[in-house]
C-alpha cells in the first residue's frame, strides 16, 4: 500500500490546473463573432462595397490619393533672337532658396492657374534677370518637372539641382509662357 499511496500522492501534485479567460462563455463567443464580422467588413471596404456598417469599420487610409511624382519648378527666358535660356531664380527668392519652400515654388504651387499672379511673377523674373545680365530677355516660360517617385525600398539618388536639359522631355511641362504677341511687342520697343 505504501507504493500506490506515493504514486497517487505524486499524481495529485503533478496535476495541471487550466485557467479560463475572464467572462462568461457566451460573451467570449460573441466577441469572436464580432471580431470576425469586423475583419469581413474591412475586406468589403477594400473591395469598395458600401454598407452603412462600414462607417464603424473604416481603416485609416493615409494619403490614398498621394501623388506619384516629385514636382520641381524652373524658369526659362526668351531672348529677342528666339533663343531660350535657363534662368536660375534662386538669387531672386533668397528665403529658402535651395529647397521646396522657396517663394518661387510656393507661388507656382498655389497660383499656377491664376493668370494675374503668373503675370506678376513673369514681370518680376524678367526685371530681376535683366538687372544683372547683359543679354536681356523679353519673356519667360515656367516649367514643371515631374520626376517619378521610386518604388518603396528601391535605391534613389539624393536631390541635386541639374540643368533642365538633363531631364527627359516627358518629365518637363511648360505651364505658363509669355505670349508671342507680347514677346514681339517688347522686342520691337526694346522695353524689358
């Protein structure tokens, strides 16, 4: 009897007690069902199915309409002989001259479709350029460079201001230019 009593005593000590999660079983089951429905609604939202319950199941979409390009703006000047020269406008806009917070870039970003603002910018660039350069310009062409953003995880080169001619033609877009009539009139009068 001594041996069996010891074995029985050892078995009692080795017995594992299972701990159940808090709350009644019906509540745990209901939470599992609700969790499953939430995940299903998130997938339905991704597919684009509109359900009123989706309002409570929306997942944050950070920048869903984010651009796929890096934008940079440049200016070119029209000489009276028809030649188009690139203008470095950084000296004309000294605040944040070497980054995207330049007054030139900000003005174009917010007012590129506002003709009076673009005409004022044109006049300013012509005036400032003609103050310091012997070869005068009569008009400008403002260009937007759209460089594709590389895929996440791929290598990319640091920003370096390159000449406009180094960018492929498909990445350059002239969005504002001095009219031919205004150019001809300024060149005829010599009024820059």
